[in-house]
C-alpha cells in the first residue's frame, strides 16, 4: 500500500479524503502540509521526497515533472491523472484511488481517471 497526496485542484478533496480514509487508505491533501497555492514543481518534489502518489488534474505539468524524474532514473511512486472533463466527478476520482490501492502496485505508475 502507498499513500496519496491530493493536489488542490481535486474536486471536493475533503470528501475524497474522508471517504478514502474510511476505507483505510492513507491519503492527504496539500492543505494538510501548508502547500495550498504552492507551485506545482514544489508539490511534485514534496510528494517525491515523502513517497506519495500524486492525485491531480494538472496533467501537463506533473507529467512533465514525471518524465524528467524518469530520465534521471530517480524514484517516483506515480500519479493518478484526472482529465479536465472528469475533474468534477468526485465518485470517479474516489473509485480510481480505490482501484489503484487494490491493484498490484508498480513503481512509477501512471493511472488515469476514466468513465
């Protein structure tokens, strides 16, 4: 099992966190660490340093950071990406986190919220 970090753009992040916590999933919001309105690169580095899988709708930025880390051969646990058209679908976001939690985990994973 891994821990997850919800970026500030995750819709209803408090509800997502509460539901996942009830299911025994270790999950945090950037708010929990005083990272609200923080640059994406800093959030990415924080997640990388603390071993969190990022859950974000900032696909372009975070995939770019992920690719940089992969090229350097550094450790990155992975990210769950939320496409723009699904960013308000809290149920799908929760479902995807639960699915990733129950799948066989692989380092550097990249998962997508899908309908």
